[in-house]
C-alpha cells in the first residue's frame, strides 16, 4: 500500500509543474482540399500537449493557445497537418486525403498508442461495429473467425451467454488452461468461469463488457506483443477499447439502439419412430391382461409403435383423465423438439456522448432481456458505463472509465444426465411431450414418466417417485439454478504532459464482482431435496505508473516507456449445501438441512509487483527496433525465488519506402523474439492437509491428492515471429502474413502420477510444448464504385503443436478423463505428439488385414481404454467476412470455419445405446429390420475375423445386444467425429435512411437492419444434430467430448439505431 | 524539471523492486497445515467400508444379481482402479508412520504407529489379493518416486506378516484418540493384527501349506478374536455424511438394482437359514424368497425377486470386515487340515452360531439350523461345508468371499453368466499404462504373460 501512496503523491506533485505561457485565441475553418467542403470532427491539438478541440458541424474551431504554439490538425482518412501559430488569430486549413491510410494508430500493450507500421509483431484489430454486428450475447464469441490465429469454441445459445473459449495460436500450456488476458481500456479484467463440465453454463466473465460500448478489439497474439504484460501475458492479450466522447462544444450525440430477435431451437439429433419404450419387443401385462408400457425402462428397445391400445404412464395416475384407459401406442416424432420454446432477446441501449473544450464524456446504458428456448430460463443484463476526461489544468488530464454490469439468470443444465439434455440419451419415443408439460396435478402430485413398474398383483402403481429421470418440466420449473452477478470495473487515471516529449501518467484500476449461485432440488424428484448457495467475491486492483518519452530527431524517432505496476487480488467465497435432505418442502435454506451441511469458506490473496521499460527506435520512418523488459515478482511463487525478468525485442522495415514500384502501396517485414511467463495459483508451494468428513464427534484430516511443490518456478515461453504486411493498388488489396513459433517451457502442471505414489498428481515444472504455424489475413475491396462497395476480410490460421517433452520418466500427461458406465475415455498428451490425443476403447483388429476381431458370440472385441485416436486440435481455423454496400443498403455476413479436430459424442453414443437413434431400426441387407429376430432374417450384420479361429466371419447378431451392450457402451471408436465445419455465424442487412428523409426528422442518422445470429451451419462433417462449433463444456478448457449438448439456437430479428 | 525525473525514477524503483511480500501471503488460510496422527488414522478408517460395499465385489461372489442394466454380472473385461486406496487411506497412514512430530496427547506414539501399521497392512492385503503384484515397497513415496515398481505378492505377504508382528509387539498400554472403529482399545487392535495374520496364513494353504501352517499357529497363539465384540466393523451413522453406500444407491438414487442371487437363496432357503430375512426382503409379488439367476438378462425385474434386504441398505447399517465367525471357520478348516489340535466340528458349530448372532443380533435359531441334516457337520465333506457356510457368512463382503472361492473352489455351483467364467483377479487401472508404464508392463509380463486380464491368477491361487 505504501507504494500506492507514493504513486499518487507523485502525480499530485506534478500538478505544480503546470506551465503557463501567454495565451491568445485562434480560430478558423477546416475544409477538404479536394472539394473545398467543410470538414467537421477534425481534431485540433496543440502540439506536445493534449490540449485541443474539435471542429464543429461546419468545420469551424476556436482555441486558446500560446502565440508560439503549433497546432496539429488530424482526422481519420486525412494526412495530419501542422501549423505554427506565429501570432496569427485565424488559421484555415485544407486537409489532404490520405490515400494510403498508413498512419493507422493502434493501441498496444499497457494502452500505449503506436503507429501500426512501426510494430515488429502481429496484432490484429477488429472494429467495434463488426464485433457488435448482431448483438451476440457473449461478446468474446464474436471474435470467432475475425482474427487469424484466434480459435473460439462456443456453446449453445440456449445457455444465454454461455462459455466462449478462446485460444490464441493453439494450445500453449500442457494443462490446456491457457487463456488470454482480457484488458478493457487498460484495465485487466477477470475472465473466470464458475461452470463445471455439466449443469448450468454461467459463461466466462469476460462477457460483462457491453458490446455496444466497444470501439475496437485488438488482439496481441504472441508474447512479443504482450511482453509488457509479463507474467500475465504469456497466452496473448485481448485489448478492448471502448468508445469515448469527443471534444467540441456542440458535439453532443444521443444514440438509441434497439434490437429484437426471436430464438429458435434447431438442429436436433434424428430419432427413430418405429419402436417405443421398453427392453423387449412384447408388452408385459397387468393382472387383467392389459398390456402396459414398461415405465421403468428409460430406453426405446420396446415394442413396435403400431397403435396397439396400451396402458401408458399417464393412465396409472388416478388424477389423470386417462386413468385406467388404454391408449394407442404411437410415436411422437417431435417429442424432444416440442419441449423447447421460442424465446426472445430484447436489447435496448442509449448512449449520450460529447464534450467541450476540456472535457469529454460518454454515458451508456444497456438493458438486455432474454427468454431462453428452454422453458423457464432467462437472462436479464444491465450495463451502465461512463467514460469521461477532464483537463484539470493545462497539460493535466484526469480520465475515468467506470463500467457496471448486472446479470440475473436462470439457465438450463447441460450434460447427458442433467435437465432436459438427457432426453437425447435416455427416453422413450412414444412419450407425448405435450402431455408431460402439465407436470403437476391439481392435488400437487408430480407427473413423471419413469416410474417403477405396476404391481403384478393389483395392476396399480402406488409409488410415484420417479425412478431415474424427472419429467423434464419438473427439472425446468422445480430444480432451478439461478445466478446473479454484480460487477464494477474501470479506472481513474491522471496524465501529465511535462514537456512536449515527456508524459507521465498514473492509474488506479479495479475489477470487482460478486457472483451468487443458488440451486435447488425439489421434493418429488429423483434426488434428495437439496439447496445450495454460494457467494463468490473477487477484487482485483492494479496501481500503475507510466512515463512515456517521444522525440523525433531529424531522421530518428525515439519512443521510450518506463513504468511500474502493482497487482493485487483478493478472492473469497462462502459456499453451503444442505446434506441429507430438507426439513420442509418449499423451504430452501441452509437452515433446512437435515444433517450437518457442507460449508466452505475460502480466501485467496495474491500480489504481483512489476517494473518495466521499453524503447522503440525509428530511422527514416523505415527501420524500427523495439526492446522491452519486465520484472515480475509474484507472491504465489516460493518466497526466496519469486522475481523473474521477461525481455522482448522486435524489428521491422518498411521496404515500400525503398521502392517505387507503383502497385505496392505499403510493404513491411518484421521479426520478433520474446519471453513471457506465467505463474500459478497461490498456496501451491507449501503443504497442507484436507479437512475430512466429521464422524460423529471425530474430526478427520487427510493428505490431499495433489502434491504441492516448494521449488516451483514460473513457466517461460520463448516465441519467435516473422511477418510480412503488404498492401497493393492503393490499399485495395492487403496481405498480412505471420509465421510464428512458440516454445513453452517449464510449464507448471499438476502432472497425473501413478496413484501408487500416494498422490494423484504433483505440481511440477515440466515439459516443453511447441506451437508453430502461420496466419494469413487477406483484406480487399474487390469492387469499389460510387454506389457499390464490397469489402472482404479473410483470415486463416494453421497451427501445429507438439509436446516435445514432459517430465523425466513421464511420457504421458492426462489432461482429463470421463467415465460413463465404467468405461473411461481420456484426453492425453504424449511426448513427441501433438497436444491432446483422444484415448479410449477401439475395436480390436486383426494385425494383417485390419479387420475387426470378433468374439465367440460374434460381437466385436474391443481394446483397453488405451487406444490413441489422435489430436483433438483442428488443423486450421478461420473466417470470411463480407460487407456489401449499395447506396443506402448494406449487407454483412460472417462465416467462420474449422478444418480437422475431433471429439467424442456421448449424445450420439447414448442415443444408439438406448435405441433412439435411427441406426437401430435400419433395414439390413437381408431386407429386414435389424431388430427383427435373427431367425426371421433380422439382426445387425457383422463382418470380421474370429479371434479364436482366425477365420473370416460374416454373421448377424441381435441388434439390442450389439448396440446397447457392446458398440454403444464400450467402443468409443464409433463415437469419434471430425469437428470440421463451415458456419454462417452472423448476417445483417441494413438500410441507412437518406439525408432527405432525416432532414425532416429530428435525427442525425437512422439505420434499420434485419439481423440473424447463427442462421445456418453450411457444412459439417459430424452427423446432423451435433454442433461441432459449440461443444464447449463450461470451464473445461479443452473441448474434447460432447455430452448432452443443448440444442443449437438460431435467432432472427430486427435492429434499429437512431442518432440524434 | 529534474526533480520530477528523479522522483519518477525513485517511485519506479519502489514499485518494481519489491519481491518481499508479507510472510503469510502464500500460506493457505483455508486448510490446516498440521494434522494429528489420530486425525489422519481416523480419516483412513473412513475408507474401510469401501473395501466391502461394492457391486463389483458382490458380483464376484455372486451374492447379488442385477434387476436392470445387467452389466457387472456379465464380468466385462474392464480395469478397476486401486489408486483411491493409495491416495486416500494408505497415504494418510504412511504420513503417520513417517511423521516426526506425533503428539503423545493423542495416545502413546507407539500405539499410534502400531494402529497405522495394522490398517496399512490390512489395506495392502486386500489390494494384493484382488490385483496380484502391486506397488508396495516403492509406493507412497510421493515426489521421491512417481513410478513405483510392483512387488510380487509373495514378498508383500512376507512383509505384511512381519509388519503385523511388529505392530503386535510394539504396543504399550494406553489408548489412542479419534479411533472410530475400536474407541482406542489397544487390546482389540492387537487381536485384529493377529486375526489378519491368521487369515493371511490360511490364504496360503494351497501355494505354501508349510508356511501357511506355521504362520497360522503363530497368529493363533498371539491371540485372535474371541467374540463378535472384537469384530472389525464400520458402523455407519444415520447421517448423510457418514451413510451406508447401499442406502445412497437404493434409497437416494432409487436403484432397486440388486436382487438376491438364485445361488444364495437356494443355499439358504431350503435350510431355513435365519439370516435370509436379514439378507433380503421377500419378492413383492409373492411374498416369497425367490432368487434371481445371476447374470440373467431377459427375465429380470423388481417385483418377482427377493431384493437386497432393508437392514442391509439401512442408512446406518454396519459393514463387517474382519469377524469372529471367520476366525472360527478358519480354525475349523485348520483343524480339518490338521494344522491345529482343535476340533473342527466344534469350531464349525461355533462359527455358524457366531455368524447368526452377528447378522441377526441373537443366536436364536442356531441350534435348529445346525440340526438340519444338510448343515450339520459332516467330517467327510468338511472343507466344502465350512467353505459354503463361510460364503454365506461373508455376505456383502464379496471380495473376501471371492478370494476364498479362488482358494478353495467353493461354492462349486456358481454360474457362468453368458458363458463367462468368474474372473480370478481385477485388471490393473487403465492409467497405470500411462503413468507407470515400464513397471506396469513388467508386472503384467512376469505374472500373466503380458495380458492384464481378469483371468490371470495371483500367486497364492494355485
């Protein structure tokens, strides 16, 4: 804290250096040189200060300046102009259009603005308008396909802001946990995720940024770009810059934005409609001889749905109108689809922005209301943000950004055993979802479909407790999970221009949130009634001090930065869960716990103290050289070994300056080398014991399964990057090519070790994971006429990873495993192979022929769960964005794609296992349904080689045994799918009302647009009904199996934007 | 202006150079960094019921048949993990044995160590009987050895005998605290150590009869269980945090998945075994005890068959692990084999009586039961009779009964579901092939010709 005070005191001290000089007013008009039209919105700044103004609607400005000052006039798309005042009181300027647009300024690490052309590393910027094309709920998902080298794995829209996972340049940590740092206006914000791998997906917290506020997103892809973030920047940085007000007396702008979309669930897994619930093809009968549906069976291996009158589950409820009645046993082909509703998304936003000579402000308010496609699910979100700047005195500016976000949601559960997602896995094809919808009878009895079978003596069911599954509506309305989050983040900073060359600034930045998660299990369902509540609070502070020195000497330019930062985090939570049931129905409180409730109180504190310096040298505006170094001290590292240095160096040459070749508008080559690092969570360097179950009055303690390590060091990445930027034909065509190689060494991982060592894992420094690849961005304006403009951006990235080494003696790292019905699958990394191999049970095959080996019962034999199916990671990812403008119309469409990558699909697997999938009713080559008895020509045809005799076998086997017990349960080779896809992600068709119309209305601009989010999967290699672009499962950092994925959600609607 | 530069540099230095944080900042405030020996032992005891309460164990001994989702009872070739035992109770116990700061306030340190040794030996004995060779001498060394080699079962047995003897001899007077199973009573621990030795010795009856006899007699004279009060029993509590596994399955998760097997019912019902009313509940449809054929896939259900008994799945049901009746069965067998100078029949009769007392709470009916001609001791058929009654007695500790089946071959009428023979061991954890590859392959190679099959035979299984 002492240092924080020092920092503030220092800044206050600088106020005293407020330099004064003789002042006088200068005014004038700014016009466009080519046509003489006046030019509004031109920045007029006193050189070497940040004192300035902006031209008004008529191109006029007025400013008080010293008689010997120099004014700099700048406006996007025009070349900057400098005018020495020399005692003049009127200065008129004609701006010259900048055809080459080379002086693009980008925001780099720590918010330092740099000429893009001078950078020796790759960054890629996305315009806020593109990010916010169709109001995507989780704004990070909008990066999909827009930045070369950035892979986004999303989740279903049914979660309403569910997890969007971002990987930059492949997987760079052996544990897969690499996540880029998200920085908003210089403030690093938390991107934590409270979801597990199933249940409600609360989404990653980076989404609390209001998409409407985003001016641009700049992705710092490699360590060279993010080197100044040191220990926090190893996995890249996503820099979000929000919109700001502008200086200028009359420039007050009010903007309204409203959108409304309808949300539909789509793309369901196909199902068979021939056989209904049960485990045998004949009905059991009641004592009176009536056949009944096997209500205890949650599979569809039952009798043919041929309309036979039977007692269905509803008829066993005395409260039901069909009680005791026989009703036709028929399929309900859309029973799963019928469960989902049409949701909506209503988004309203208002912004007020403006400024005067020494202030700017922008205030924005946004309200989002979503009713999800899953019954009884919603998300309400409010964003309020204020950004303002005030010139306290000349050369001293205070700026602030304050963002508040509130989320309030009830989200559906995902996963094969959860919510309604189980319907694809365990269900009966004959069930009528419309009947299940009224899930509660008037007397309070819940209607369930999965009960114990009726008594063979009375023919009645008396116990209406559900057996394995709840009515999905019971899950939706009674077993709810609610989450709320209040969040505040932003900064206050002071900037002091000491001399025209030297600027010093200090900032206090904070990100704090309180997350509440509450869930209920009601009386009357499968589970013991339960209530849990968790309150999670996180506070992060950054105290920052920065000095920047910029000076041009004849042919040289110098840009130097020196700074320090203190990062401090305090995270705590309280979690409580009832145990053994609740004392009374409807009373959801920890107090209601029958047995001693499970409670956890947790506190985490961490600090990182840093100092950094950077020097950038330019020569003749053609050659640039950057070097930086950062020192980080992390409290999470061992006390006597917690200080590390991270250097970087980069250079570039603008070779277009050296040639006169006409078609080449711009050309640059660049190269860089950097080291970055990453530390670990606190408390992992000293041993501790776990608190065990209390038995009666005996307290127990245990040795935790993970072994902490007192000798841990930070991990280091070494990255090399080279690139080429070229633009041709007056910038109509652009190419940006980058080759990179990143070696991530000494990773801090919890290495799975043989449990026989006494521990399941050990925190160690180990391994070398190497990624190399290339990124290509092509930009073009294939057509550009007065009325018609076609803008296109194409990105592609291909990355190859290799786990070069793990730990001595260890050549496999288990990232994760998943066990279902005692069969386990793994995501492993093997030394010498790409990151993340899927591992599981495969067919046993004859070595010579590759044919499947069959057992004595002609069923396929399977291997141990050790078969390596290869990497989950894609070969390439990318996107293609096209924008067409014709007069006042505009059409924008975003496509993203992925080639390669693979995953297991448990939804498909279990759909087959439970006889719901169409494959289980296919016609075999004898012309019979595979479910028909073998003696009647039914059965699944298997061909292979007998393991016993070595002879080829061609035989027919019982379909249920084959799919249910063998293939659908044990052979994961069958459930492995290629994740390649091409997806139309967003479409927007807009119309700008012309000036003629607007002049008669009190508006400055009106835009109406039709929008579509996620309108179509153009192509995918995986079977219908599984969306390979959204297999994200909560906080699991690598998506490698799909399990009870929520349905794809398609949204169509309208957007209205009005500017006053 | 110069002042400003200097001040800036100084402040930058202040901000950046500090690598000294508050001393406690990286100490975990959420977990204790000290544990007493008996707290660790108590936690290791919490894993005891897991040794027995397992559908797979019950399947191995064919006590329970599946009423739905028939799977385990078809004996799939699948791996079973032993990691939980090493990471859980064994590591706790090893930590006690390695500790340099045990506190005598929790009872004499030698007694804490002795109890840790006994429990550790008991867990290891269970493990080696199930899997065969397992990591032992190089296990539980944490960062010193992440890839422990597998010791042969023979060497493990030898060492366990030695460890148990040492535990027996190191005890001093004075009880220990936090003891869930014996309330700190060291006499009981002593008897337990010797009883485990007794059973281990018996296990060697086929592979090394001479050693079996020697160790058996030694254990017996060291003092074994003398009544059901000495039993190693884990008493569950009527509390969700400490409840019976079967309660969570049958009651909480609605899994009426287990019926008494036809074999079990046919062994008990014709002779009016008083324990049957505890072992199972009669079929709801008929009120009769009808067993479900083990491994049956088609004619299954919950109404027609006797399901798992409500006393067995009660929330606070006890789990019997090492029992007096077993001691008596062992002595009966040893007498029959001529290892000891005792009467086989007497011990057999006492064993049955003790078992009935253990399961039903009284020995009422034992006399009638033993009078049944099929049950009454028959010296000409002693081994089968003892073994079959021991099998009935070991109900719900399927793994132990399965070990005895592997050793003696009794009961000899167990079924081969779907043509699948009863496995003779558990297959090693899948992930040993990743985490401990060389040692895993060496162990599989030397014992089972490279095939980690459930049909490999462990050392003592001749």
